[in-house]
C-alpha cells in the first residue's frame, strides 16, 4: 500500500522539486546578493558601487552545489539502511532498494564533483586542491564506484548481494566524515555552510533552502523510478531462470520418455522373436558348435 502511494506521489514530487530548483536558480542570479571574496589591489566600481573586494559570481554555484551534495549523502544513507536490513533479513527486495539508492548516490556524487570543480576553478584558480573536504569526498566517490565493480565481479547473485551490502555499510562511514571534516579539521580553503548561525541573510538563505528541498525531492523521485525499473529487470531475470529450469526439465523428461520407448521396443522385439534372443546369446549355442579338427586328423 505504501509502495503504491509513493509511486503515485513520484510525478508530483519530481515536478515540485524541479519547480523549487528552478526558483532557486532564478532567485540566485536575480535577487540573492553577490558574496564578497578576495581583496582587490585597488578600489573599483562594480554595479555602480565603489568596492575594495571582488564580488564573486562563482559563489552562486553553491546554491546548487550544496543541495546536490546533501542529496548524495541522503541517498547513501538510504542505501546503507537497506543494506543492513538485507543482511538481517536476507530479503532480496532490501538488496534491490540498497543497490538502487547507490545508483542515485553515484549520480549526485558525480554532479557534486563537477559543480565543485567548476567553483574551485573560478574561486581558487585551479581545478583541484587536496584539502580535507575535497579529499574525503573524492574517496567517497571511489568507494561508490568500487561498490559497483565488486557487484559486477561476482557471478553468484547471493554472494554479490551479501558482499555488496557489507561494502555499502563500510563505504557509508566516509559520508559523515566528509560532511563534518571541515569542523573536525578546520580548513582555510573550504567554507562551512551549515553552522549554528546560518551566516546567510534571508535573501540568500531562502533560495538555498528551496534548492535543498527541491533537490531532495528530485533524488527521491529518481530513486523511485530507478527502483521500479530495477524491480522489473529482476522479475525478468527470475522469469528467464524459471523458463530455463522448465526447459531443462522438459528436455530431461523427453529424454527419459525416449529411453523408455526404446526399452519397450527392445523388449517387444525379444518377446516376438526368440531366435533373435538366442542369437543374441552365444553361450546358449556353445554346445551345438561342431568340434574343431585337430592337426592329427
């Protein structure tokens, strides 16, 4: 019942999420103020104002970058939850749900890495910096990719599901580490977005929250759509296995029937032709054979 209700809500959630994300983008580039960044060597006039710091347009990427990253953490948490349930119950439906959530996680992790690299290039002048947040998140992406490599390397579905569930739970440990690393290891490079004081005025906080909720809705909708596809694919595989088993059973039954038919024909032939039976037994006529002449004769 809950599954059907969730599937019925998916189109609405996807539409609402898309609308919220679109509002986030429009608000970001029209209403939200620019964020001040690196100092200029001398005062400059920007947008009719004399400023001594550079207004960074690249900072607006964070209005999408952070919601996408949060959605990736949420999707991976769902994957780890269902992985633990699979290990406890051995229910393949939980394994399918965990695998689907990992697929969604990979999509949002790649989107996070792309948007983060764009911001890094504009903000720091390089494409990559080995600072704590970026490094731990990069490790997280490698772990998620390794999860799919592990599952595809195992031919046995039971072993693939079991090992994949264990690996998923272990990989998830890096998610909270990556999220809290800027607090555990203060970095002068990567900013801390979620703080007790949000640090954002309403004109910046509202679009950020709209993008956050919108991206989470999109992630959930993608998860439900992907789960539906994976469920149908698993059902097709099960039907193929059953058809192969039925075909093998039918072939064995046909072979047994043909063997029994041949045996019955042989028995009927022996019963109607005793001479053939006698001819088939050389020992029965051993006494009727003429003596073999010796050399003296």
